[in-house]
């Protein structure tokens, strides 16, 4: 059997420099040396999960309170941890936080900086906690906040503007089509509100999936729960969750809520794609006119006015479907519980939100 480990005593390939290990699994333990720089680059997630800095700090503050409640740390240590985490938060919010080598992810980065600020007490924060339940918590908090923002602002604005535009043009008649052939005369507003009806269902679906995402996995540990008996109901209340995960293995590896959002995004963009296609055809037939601000010209044919904004909407619907299928394909072969494949959920998730 081929030995995939290095022949070097420190675990790094011959001639390759050893990298620093993150603060959560530094010198000691089973590892004899540093991580190969290639592995560090391949393994890191700080480049994309740093967007969850606020959620990670909120979770850490709640966890500090929870371990103080079970006397793992003193009240003074809890106060010190919270003060230090508040300073870390201020650095992120003012764009002064400095990511350093060894900051594999947002969790190790925040804990490293916390320990720099308050000293060894910072290391007590991770007592009984795993990055498995930590990342699940961060991702759920971030996702629920994004979903609520989309529902309150984006979807509400879109539906309001659509209904207002339909009402303003309620007396305009246009051709109704089936099979792309003129069928019956209809009101333009009736056609527009047919698209708003689909988007209204999208808003309802988004509202439906939020409660399933808003469940607290903090306290699930790596897979078998928390050895120190932290109050998970307290953690859920502190973080604004509706309840706690019912099973610790599932709590650390469940990414249904990410897939649901990606599928929701796919269907919503499918509806916008259908609206865009209708408008492209109506623009071709001179039934509507696209404002110059949302069209582009041709470098060769100056008379042209291209509906690029609408075409891009059609294209983004296809990309959204790819994100949903891609992550679902990654999940389908995973054993219980946490596997590093799950790290790949954040890029499609953040792209879908943006």
C-alpha cells in the first residue's frame, strides 16, 4: 500500500517549507509539524467565510455566557472574553482586522485575535465547542438574516413596484399570446400581474423556509453533543433561534437549509427569467420600450439597442440552477456526520444571496 504521508519527520514533503497550524490545533496532539503551504491554501476558507465574522462573534459571546453558567469559567473570565470579542468585532466593523498566516477560517482568526488581546483566557472559549457546531451556527445565522432581508426589502420592493406599475397602466390593452401566437386581447396590467403572482409565491416560499433554517446547532459539539452540559435552550434564545437541533449528528451536518435557499433562488430567478423573456419579445414587437439606461449598443452596428439587462437575467437563472444541483450532488454521498465537503456550501450560498 502506498504511503501518502511524507518521508520527512515533520510531515512536510522533502524540500517544502512547513506552514503554521491554526490556533485550534497547534503544536502537540498527533501532528509532528506544520501544514504544507499547498495544503494550507487548499484547505483554507477564510477567503470566503470571513463574511460571517459578526455571526461568529455573536455565537462566541453566547457560548461564553453558556459555559460560565455551568462554571467552566468564572464571571470575571466571561466578562473578559466578552470585552475581548467586542474589540475583535470593532476591528472587523472598522476594516482594521488583519488576517494572518494560520487563520484557516473565521473561527481560528477570531480566536487567535481574541487571545492576542486578552491573553490565555481566550483559549478557554473553545472548551466543549467544535468548529463543526460553530460553523453550522454561523451559517444558519447568516442565512436567516439574508433571507429576512431579501423578503423584507428585495421581494417586497419588487412586488410593490410591479403592482404600482400595473395600476398606473391599467387601461392599456395588448395582445395575449399562447404558443407565441396572438390569441386574445388582454390588459397589459393583467399580463404584468401574472408575473407578480409567481413572484408572490416566491415570497411565500421564502417565508416558509426561514423557520427550518432558524434552528440552533450550537452545543452539538463535533457530533456527540456537549460534554459539559451547556444549556442549549439558553444558546438558542441568546442567538434568536426558534429552537434547538433535535439530533447532534444531524445538527452538525445538516445543510438542507442551504439547499432550500439555493432551490428557492433558482425558482425565483426562473420567474424573473420568464419575465425577461416576455419583455425581450415585446420589445422586439415594439410593445414595450427598454430605457437606454438598461440597454447597450453595438461596436459595429450603431443603430442597435440590445436588451442586455434582460438577457443577463435569463443567464443568471441557469447559473442559479447549477449552484443548487452542484451542492446537492456534493451532499448526496456524504456519511454522517460532519465532512469537509460541507465547507463548499458557502460560496454558492453567498453568490445566491448577492
